[in-house]
């Protein structure tokens, strides 16, 4: 049986919500209720604050997909972490640079 894979999404240092990949490839992003109630900024214009989940039936939502490394850097990340390069979901949750230290960015997923 396949497992659901999930991770926490942060905007700057504030927990914003949860991103999960379900068996079959469906991906769901849900804002944390406290984040929405505090009227924190949306993590993207295409993902406005909402208590309703954002569901993508065919892989990552474009916002998250654009965070994925490409080319040689993606291959280097996958090799270092022992992860299949065909799975674009992995790169959102492993934002490591070549030295192995986390990449600093306004939005992160761990």
C-alpha cells in the first residue's frame, strides 16, 4: 500500500500550512487554520488565503512546481539524497544546496 507523503510549508519563519502527496499522485495544499485566522500573507497569488484545501489531481500545483530545481542541480540533489529524479515532489521538501546546507528563501517546505 502506498503512503501519503507530506511536509510543512513556511512563509518566512511562520508555519503556513501542509502540502501532501497522496497515493495516485494527487497533491493537496491546506493553509493552517491559525495562519488564515491571523490574516497572514498568502504564500502565492495563485493560492489566496482560504480554509478550503487546494487540490491538484495531476501533480504539484504550479507554484510549488516552480520551486523545483532543474537540470544538473536537480540530479545532484537527487543523488545526494538517494531520491528518484522523476519525482518532482521530492525537490520541494529537500531544498538543499550543493554544500548540503538549507537554501534560504521566503517560502520553504520541510
